[in-house]
C-alpha cells in the first residue's frame, strides 16, 4: 500500500485589525481639527494680528525683501507685530500713511462741498511722516484776509480730515507758513511768525471738533517764511499754507 502524501497546512497570522491604518486616519483627523481651531482663532483677532499671521505664513524664514520674517512670539503683540525688524516696521508705517493719504483725498474728492478746494490740497510722504498741506490762494479759500480766522468750508474740511486721522494712533503736528511779504495788521510786534502760529493753532482748534483724540496733537509750529515751498518765488501764494503732519510711530 502506497504511503499517504504529507499534507502541510500554512496558517496565516493576522497583524491586528486593519494593521496601522487607523492610526493614520486618526492623525489626519487631529490635524484637521487643529487647523480648524487655528482658523477660528485667527478670525477672532484684530486686523493687525491677522496681517502678522499672514506675513508669517508668506515668509516664515524671513528671506523676503521686506524683512526678516515673524520672530517667535512677535505676532502675539497686535500693537507691534513685526517689531524685531526696524526696517520692516518703518516700511509698514510708510505704507499705512500712504494708504491714509489716498483715503483722505478720495473722501474729500467724493464730496461736492470740497471739489473746488481739491487743487489746494497737497498730500505727500516725508521723512517726518504724512504731510497734508492746505495751500492758500487769491480766493482766500481757507482764511479770511490777513487773519487767523478759518472760513467755514476750510473748518469743515479739517474736521473731515480729522475724522479719518482718528483711525490712527499716530501723533499730529500742525504748522503754519507764510510768504515773505511783511505783515502788519496794526498790532505792534505782530509779524508773520505770530500769524503763522495763530493759523496753525486755528487748524488745531478745528481738529479738536473732529473725532481725533486731542492728546494726539503734540506740537504747534509757526515758521513764517523760513520754510518756503517755492524758494525761487518767496512771494508765491503756494508758500502760504497750513500743514497737518501725521508722524511715524516710533518702534518700541
């Protein structure tokens, strides 16, 4: 009788239910939940914090042209999101003030009450900050002749400008300038210095009627004809002006 063939049974051992796949799925779920919580947190923050977070994700290593990136923990301070880099801080200030200047011009231009005055408004960025100048003319657009009394339209315009500047925490300086014509209103010792100072102070008084915090106005300057806008023509009307200067914030 022939020998019975040997039968070999191979038993396959299972490595647990579905192996380690559940761990991957769970990790994906936790990651998604974390991302959701981060999004919800960001949505609840103010604009400066949102901008700081956005800047970090755009340039986490700080290799862009505009700065060294967001330093650890710096975006937690919404008042000063990228304070570790003075150059970046200054560039942000310049852009902020440029945007404010554009907004003020757009706001005034859209109001029919100020259209006839728009060619007398000069807005520019300087080393000190945003300079908004109200230049006089033959029509005595801003002040009554030979006085520091603002016309009502000029006062309304300054109030409107102040309402926009109230959105910024920056300090404000007011300057008065005249041309080189000697001034004499009959008062002994009253010169272009007194006139320019009084006009700057009149602009300050108008600003206090706006939403601007009066404590932001830190200085009044009267330069007479010592800082002419048109040096070649010292009697030019463009030299007679009021300047509202929005100073750059200082890095702390």
